[in-house]
C-alpha cells in the first residue's frame, strides 16, 4: 500500500484522484468478493480458503513487481492489480477472523482479537519503516518484491496450522460428504441466499445492527483519508519521507490502541475506552487537518492510529462475542463489506475533491461530524448507552421473528 500509493502519485503527476482510484480499486473487492468469501468461510474449511486466497495474493504481487522493475508500469496496470490484490485480501479476511474465534476459548477472545489486530497494525509500522527506506533508495519495485517474500512466509505459516473445520449442523449429510470442489461451487451459487440470511440475522439483533452501523460511519468519516495523505505530505513540505513517517505513525498508534484493548478486563473500563476511542478518532482528524509542520502530521497520525485501532478492535470483539458460529463468516464479511465498501467510495470521492479544494477541510469536517454522530447515538440509542455505561449489552438484544 505504501509503494503503490506513492508510485501512482508520481506516475499521475501528483493527482490525488488517481491515488483515490487505486485505493478504491483495492477496497472494492470487499463489496464484490467479500460476500462470496464469507459464505465460503461458513461452508468449507476456512484454512483451505485462506491458503488459496493467499496464493492468489502472491501471484498478483509478483505481477506488480515485474511490471514495476521492468519500467513498463502504468497507472491502469496498478489499478487492475490493486483490485486483484484486494480480492485476495477480501477472501482471506473472513476466514482469518473466523479462525481466531474457532481456536481460542471465548473468555480469551478479546485478547485474541487484539493480538490479531497487533499483527495487522504491526505491518503498518514495519512496512513503511523498511519499505520507506527501499522506496527512497531502490524504488517501488523493491518494495513490491519484499511484499512477495512476506506473503510467502505467511503462506508457510498457514500451511503449518493444525486445524480442521467441524461439519456445520445445518448442512445435510450429503452436502458434508461432497468433495471440497463441489462444496465450493455450491457455496458460490448460494451467495445471495447466504447473505440474505446473514442480513436478516443482523437486522433482528439490534446489538449487531448498532455496532455495524456505527463502524460504517466511523470508517467513512475517520478512516477514508488514504488518497489524501500524499497531498497532505507535500502541502506541509515533507514529501515521500513525511508520507512514510505518517504511515509509520498510523501503525505505531494502532498498535498502541490495540495493546490498550488487550489489557482491558473490567467491563466498565471497556465502556470508557470505547467512548475515548470514538471521540478521539474524530479529534485526530482535526489535528491532521490543521497540521502546518511535519511533526504535527506525524503526531496526528499516531493519535489517529491509536484511536481508530482501539475503536475497531473493541467493535470487532463485540461482534465476535455475540454472533453464532454457523453465521460467523457471513456476518464478518457483511461487516467488512460495509466498512471497506464505504471507505472505498469515500476515498474515491475525497481523492477527486482534494484536487479542487483544500484537503484540510476533508479531514476536519468529517472528523467533527463523526464526533457528533457518536454523541447523538449515546443519547438516543439504548444499546450505545449500555456499552458506554457498562462495557457490555445489558439485554440479550431485541430479536424479532424472521
């Protein structure tokens, strides 16, 4: 992501719209591919799905590396490969997140989700740290080559896993006895039915509906600024060095916020943390939008990463705690489809808007709007009040008949 954003920024002559288009292409698969992967994660072995999706991600990374080092890369090549890479990522996430809940006891789920988040956010530190050095010395092609190596290491570790998904009780004995390839075909054919079932399940449970709705607003208003970061770095006078430093700051902050979540045990403390993370996410956008020196950009990035990472970790763990396992993959893919899908379209819009208006308004305005939305939800929604006051849902959720 680091090298791809800067490469397109240079190839397009500094166009934020082009960077936004590539970001959009990488997030779009969470709408198109994510639902398919969610259904498959509930129908076939999740580890097997993770292996094949990772192989596809390696192939797309190899292609991008070769195009870049040979000097024939163009913006539209990067856009297409961003979509393919995003497709691989969209396929892995539901399986990976579902596996976390499958392999740890429920009482350790919050810590497990936090640890998974730390590994993800850690890549946002290590990637820009080493990738930034490679980007400024050897160019974007070397960064893409390094990503191929890291993906291959991940694949090896997945292959070493000793886990097999249990047969799902709602599937017939005939379906369970089919070879995997037939189960995969059946899963793809039943995507719409599976998503509708997950949608009805979420709609009938006000707890899930509330969390996912707020996550959608949070991602749209405080996390969809990737397309504007190269422009912000140049406006402040830092160039690609500041761009890399800001991405590292986001990762360091995300790790810090997630570590805080991993240490939360008292339910009341979780409620306080959720409130701080939510409001802090919006205020961090104000800091970024009003930055006039490079140091302030980095500070804002650290603050944004910590608040956003903490909020998203708490939200994901709340969903994992209350969702039924037979629907876990589909609900998580729906959750990701809403979050990443909104980020894709908002990034695209912000990227185009940043070419004609001052990008600072696109940080400050949405950030303040998110704070207002969360404060209103605290007053008007009993589920949010329950989380803020008690760190848990007081009731089991309002479930209506299907």
